[in-house]
């Protein structure tokens, strides 16, 4: 595996316009058996074929374990995005963040408001060797820059549609 170079600082350029400008889009399809318990089981595959993840209910929820679950996938995406945003902002401000790491814990809980379910995320950033005041400022800027924290703060555009038999997702 090759070591990635620094991210392009053009990603920090602000966009102006009436609509979001899509920079990347992906689709992941989950298919499989064993969903009678109401939790994702089966296989998750993205449209580029670069990943195949076996989904299983975790033992903590009474499942067999032995696979990944949606909360782990969300935590991985969140941590990766926050780490990438942190790296990008550190590059711009010339702060060296050697051995930086981001831990995201996702809790799947009962919601006391409606009795159903709710997710919460807890992000912990490790910046060894970076002065505390500099690290705090970098983390706060990253918190406002990272799309996952923005989604957690503001919500996300979410369109749900039933696709009729024979119809493609683009229809």
C-alpha cells in the first residue's frame, strides 16, 4: 500500500452557489437473509466493488456476532472523515500531527423521547506532541469543517423512495 500524499488544499476553497456541488457519490447495497430479527444481516457492497462486508447482529444485542454491524460502519466512516478533515486543516496551518488518531464511539440506544432508537457519537482526538492550545483550536476548527460533525449538528438531506420492480435507482 502506498503512503498517501498530503490532501489538496483546494478542498478548503469555499463553494458558492444555490445547490450543493457534488464532489463524490457512492451507493452501497445491502442484500441477504436473516433479517427477521429486525437488524441488518447479509452483505453490504458498494457500487465500485471495492468492499464486501458481512453484516451480523452483535452479540451484545443477542445476535451471533462474527460480522460487522451498521454502528461500526458509521463509526468507521465518521472517524475517517474527521481524521481526514483534521489532516487537511493541519496541513493548511502547518501543524505537524504525526501519529494523530481519532476514535469514534457510536451508541445504539433507546430514545426516551419516543421509545424507539437513537444513535449518539462520541469523538476523541489524540494529537501527541502538539501543544494543547494549538490542538484544541485545530480540533474545534475540524469540528466545524468535518461533514460528519456538520451532519450530526444540522441533520442530513435524506430522501427515501420505494423503487418499483424493474425500475433502476436512477429512474
